[in-house]
C-alpha cells in the first residue's frame, strides 16, 4: 500500500528552455536529467561524493579496531565505558551536524556545504590523532562526527537530484555500501599500525587517524568540478544557471543537447523562492507527510541501533569473549566488511526492479531473524571467533542494503525544498534513539562478562529490525523508477 502518494503532475506543454514571469518558471530539467543514460559524468559524481561513506567507514572501523590499542595506550588507559562514551560522542556529533548543516544545505545550496563539512571533518580527524585524554578524544570525535553528519545531508540530496530515476535505488545503495570499502581500509591500517614491530603502543592509533585526514585532502580536489544541483537552482531563482549546467551535463553525456521538443520531456511549473520558511518545513515533514515521516523514523532508528551497537563493539566481543589480541582484530573485520559491501552491490538492483517495499521488508526481516539466531549460538558457546565472524558476514550481507535503504527512503520521499533537512532530521532522531544509546549500552553489557547479557542486547536489535520490516511492508512508498517530482511534488509546484 502506498501512502500519501501525490497525484500525477499535470505538466504543461514542453518548452525549449526556462521561461520566467513573476518568478514563475517552467522547465523540463527534471525530465531531461532522468532521461540521460548512465555515463562517466554519473560515475564521477558517485566517486567524488560517495567517498564520504568510505571516510565514515574508515572512521567507524578505526574506532572499533583501535579500541584494544586505546585501552592499552600508556597515556590514555581507556575502559570499555570510556570507549562507549567516546563512540557515542561521535554519533552525537553526527546528529547535531546533520541537523545544522542539513538546514543550511536546503537554504544556501548543496555545493557550498561540500567544502564546509569536509573541512570540519579534516580538521577534527587530524586533531583526534593528538588526543591526550578521554575528554579531548571524545571532543574531537564529536567534531569529526559533526562533519560526517553534515556530509550525509548535502551529498545524499545531490546524488538523488543528479542520478536518473531508473538507477537511483541501486546507486544510492552501492554508495552507502561503500562505507565498507573504508571499513576494509581501516582494518588493514589497524593490522599494520597496531603491529608492535611497526609502531609503538601509543603511536600506531594516532597514525591511523591521520589516514582519514589525508584521504580528505584528495577529496577536496575531486569535488571542485561537481556542479550545484540544477533542481535546487531552479527553485531558488537561478533558472539560467540551472539550464547552463544541464546543457553542460548533456554535452558531456551524449555529445550535445537533448531535443527538448521530444514529447517524452514533460515540464513542471514552479514558483521560485529564496528559501522555505521553517513553519512550512515543519508542516511538510510532520503533518503533510507524517506517515512517510513515521516510516523514515522507524527505518532509521532500527538500523542505527542494529549497526552502531554491534559494529562499534565487535572488537570488544572478539577480545573479551574470544581472546583475540587487539592487533589481530583487523583480520576479522575484512570478511565482515566484504559481506557488507557485497550485499548492496548484489541486491541493490532488486530495489529498482522488485521494488522498495518488497526489498526493504525482506532485508530488514532477514537481518533481524539471523541476528537472533546467531545471538543464541553465541550464548550457548558453540561459535568460535571464526564462526562468529562468518555469522556477522552473513547477517550484514542483508543488513547493509537494509540500512542503505533507510537513507534512500528519506531522501527520495520528501519534496526538494526540505530534502536535505528531512535526511538530517530522520538521521538525527534515528541515530539519537538507536545509535547514541547502542554503543554505550553494549559496552556496559560486554563489561558484565555475561554472554546472556550480550544476547539480550542482540535480541533487542533483532526485534527492532523485524518491527521495521513490518512497518515498511505496510507503509513504505513504491518510489522505484519514478521521478523525484512524482514521488514528492515540490512545494513550489504550480498547477
């Protein structure tokens, strides 16, 4: 069942270019962008913007893989609780960063925020390497999270608005899944830099954090040529600039301008605006689209708890329950990361063919059931460290596309004017409920030394995922292969 589905747009006759009268603009830009074939342009956009998830994967993995080293550090001596608090600080920063930068993304544009958020991430990550106690480490992790959270909003919005509709689901899932490329990089870095024969006990983890800052410098250069979203420009009173960008994209993709008189290109009439009043934003998110808001909140909260609680503490489970040394944890992360990346890569196409509702329900439900089963096997002690890793690999083969689908859902089912803030709000609330609590809770459960206590945490995560699967099947929107303007009509739309 689709909910709050907008009526089909009554497009006006096709016009060759934008026409503006009294700040009313008529344009075929959305249709032209959706009609383009996949090209090197789209690949470059994915690489330049999607690398954010690689950086996030690197950061989160280092936080987990380095936990043993931080506990053994001569200058820090972290406890499991200290690690849980620091990891929660990272997520809290991501929540606040997403909200603040999400509002700015919708107000001043997608492109400007690319550089602001990346600069914050670079500075904070480099500073983390210089941490001298628990408080400084937690503060710098908080600021790093704020940069990453801001990146989520601007980048998800831009990718949604530049990628053709028929590729949108798979592209979004693979980009979010690239988190695990960063995770693998972090695992390898931890293996090398935590080797006592390579670095000292208080130097390796510091060098590891500098890797993220180094990659970020390269990303700054890669983003120089990424254009502003033409859809955003059109609504915000810059139709000429928007059409110039689309013309450039078309020439780079097909070698010339598309024939805008082609009947397949429909137009939409928009009333240009400088910004969207906050009252209208609140009404849109929590009144006009309240059922979609509920779906987004449930999906985000369930996957945030599921992922962050388990992933931030996987190293502690290996070290405390299976006796794996801290400098060997990275080896166990590599197959775990492989399963997480292969899931979106292999299942992502089905989100565009079988559809959103079917695949979201399937991936969330299977993830929850498998976690409950593996948690029981962990409790009765039949899993070795290798068996536990294989279980996680299988679970997250399905959980990874499920988590990515949460971002896909909130980024494509709300109007353009509030898209970035919608991503921010549901990421923030979901992460606040599921992510910030999760690492600290599991850190405390692991500290008890009781497998039954940890199993109780796993069961909670499983129940949340299964509940989210039911909500998605009942209420999620079938947005596959539909233009963004059809899924959620712009607030500026004129009949």
